[in-house]
């Protein structure tokens, strides 16, 4: 039986709220292949970015306890559009096309990059980017380019290690190493999260982190800054 205390009225920073939020209906809103096709910027968004095949779609499915909400693929570069899901009518989860897929046609890579760049640098309701990094591979040149671009556009981002079930016992070490890298980036959150979409590791913590964004006043249509 599902425990009951979860509540939409629990404060946004609490686990109760996070568990309630991610147990709600999550529906597909739009798949955009161009900037004009983006849905209106009228709801907070958190986006999942990362190299092709890093596990973005799998992580969204794990967070929302769906098997196939976001399409998971054995073929790298499968998600070619920006895909929007709306959770409880309160928050959008955004599945970005993977980058760094070398076998894609050049023209296609250029248009993906333009679309992602435009989205990441010009989306006023984008609250945070989760930058997914394969725990076995660490930061690649393409990741560093994206980090630099996010620093420039002052979009706060947090690194999330994926596929930690395949890493064995070195997870803490990988977190520490990449955390050291992140510390040099002004827009990067200092804490590196470790997850496994298949084993569920770190998923609850990520839900809590995402739900917590709703507790912060910035971007909520009210002036940030004054307490009370
Ligand atoms: N072992 C393991 N495999 C995973 C995990 N997450 C994803 N995978 C596998 O990695 C592959 C790619 O996963 P996706 O979720 O499609 O990755 P993606 O980043 O959305 O890929 P693109 O949309 O193509 O950029 C699939 O075969 C998944 O089953 C994980 O936590 N552990
Ligand atoms: Mg995908």
C-alpha cells in the first residue's frame, strides 16, 4: 500500500512534497525540433542534458516511476528533439537531445547544437540544468563545452553521474573528482549527485533536489530576496 502523508501542501523543500510531486500524473506536452515550436515559457522547467546515450531518458523514467514515458534507446542520438513532460501541472521535465554523437550527419549536429544552445541560453523559466555524465567515463570535451556555455549564460547546473551500478565501489571517488572540476565553474552546483536509473540509487535524492527548486523564490513571479 502507498503511504499517505505525501501532500501537495507540504512545503516544497520536504521529502513529503517531493514524493507527492513525483507520484503525480506526468504527461507529454511537446517535442520541439525548433525554437518556435517550444511550448510557452509559463511554467518552471528543469532540463536534463548530456552526451548521447548517457541515460537522460532513463533517468526521467526512473524519477517519474514510468517505464516508457521518455523513450529509451539502444541507438545513441535517438532523442533528437527537445521533449517536454509536465508533472502535476507544476513543473516541466525537459529531455534534451544528446550531444557528442559522432556518427550523426554534420548538418544535423549543427542544427541540434543551435537548438540546444538557444534553449539553454534564452529560456527564462529554466530553473536548473542537470548535466548527466556517465560515471565510468567522466567529463568529456563536449561536456566541458556545455559547462562553459552554461557558465556564460548563468544557468545553474548540477552534475549527475549516471549508470553508477556499473561503476562498483568507486562512486565516491568519481563524485569527488568531478566535484573538484565543478568547483572551478561559477554556475555549477558544487555537489555531484550519483544515480543509477536501473537500480534506483540516488533517485529519491534527485527528486528531493528538483522539488526543492519550487521552494526557492527566484523565477516565481515575485521579487526574490526579502525574507518575509
Ligand atoms: N546499467 C545501466 N544502464 C543504463 C542506466 N541508464 C540508462 N542505461 C542504458 O543506457 C542506454 C541509453 O539510455 P537512454 O536513457 O536512452 O540515454 P539518453 O541519454 O536518453 O540517450 P539519447 O537520447 O540517445 O541521447 C540504454 O541502453 C539504457 O538502458 C543505468 O542507470 N544503468
Ligand atoms: Mg534520450
